[in-house]
C-alpha cells in the first residue's frame, strides 16, 4: 500500500526527472518522435504528463468519494481524452510546459498532504487496477506512468 510520504516523494521525483531529462533537449529536440505507444513526440509526452497531473486532484477526489464497485475507466475514451489534453498544451513553449508540469505536480503534493487518510486508503477500481487503494492509483497513474513516459522521451528518440 502506497503511503502519503511515498506519494509526495514520487511527485517530487517526477518534477526532478522531467527537468533533468529535458534539460538536454534543444529547441528542435522537443519535436523528435519517440518510440512510444501513442506515437507522440517528446513535447506531446510532456504535455500528456502535465495534463494528467493537472486534472488529477478533481478526478481523484471523485474517485475517493465514489463507489468501490464502479470503474471510472469503463466506457471511457482514453485516447480521445488524451488527444484533447495534449492538443490544449502543444502551443506552450518548452519552458512554459515544464513550468505547467511543475506547477501541476506541486498542486498534487498539496492535494496529497491534505487528503484525509481514509480517502487515501479507500479501495477502488481504476482501469486494470482492481481493489487497490486510491494512493496506489495515484502512484500508478501519476508517478510510475509519468516516469515511464519521461524516460521514454529522454532515451528513445527515433
């Protein structure tokens, strides 16, 4: 079970690694396609990470207060949703995108600090994660998923 402290440390790790990995990108490097399942370039991957973090507090609050039997990912068009969220950020400059990502994860830190323990520990279904805690969902979707995309963007340019 993921703890509050692990979430906060993980969110800080995402910020640190996003900055570290992207610090070596030239202006042209942001447009490089990446061998990623969505077919995104580096900038689009960072847009996706920032967007996911930005909407997470509202979504997670609803998840924690929702029914343990439901799965919010059932009948949800994740590809369409991701495309909209990425498109909404693509016009940002690389620095503004990093600032957006950092600000969104800073807000997640505040959110995790203030979330009642019983909500963090409540068991929910989310996609393939069945019966995990809300904290586990946060770890999977916001930390592990984010780090995987960051490393993919940093090391696998086509």
